[in-house]
C-alpha cells in the first residue's frame, strides 16, 4: 500500500487505513460493510484522509458488490 507518511498520516493511522481498505476489498460482503462503517467514522474525524485513500476507494469500487459500491460512494461523498 501507500507510504502514508508522505500524506501526513502517521504510521499507526496508516496501518489502520491499510487494514480497513483490505477489508473493504474483501469478497465477504459483511467484512466489507463493517470496514466501510469504520472508514466512514475515521473519515468524519479526519477528512484530510479522503484525498490519499480516494484512488484506493475507486479501485475497490470496480471489484465490489453493489451494496459495497453504495457504501464507497457515500465515503467518497464525504469530501
């Protein structure tokens, strides 16, 4: 994944983001949905994270089930 530090994201926050993005891309819809909820909360607290993760959200969107795509659209609308 990305080197989050260049985007002003701490290594600990980067680990959390990496895990959540991996879970969002999971084939198991329940795992992806749970990750989207956690990402939503994280982005509400840290809106500056959206820019660095937007390309990943766009990639994940293309491989996801419709319900997960809806969640990803909501995440991208936060910015």
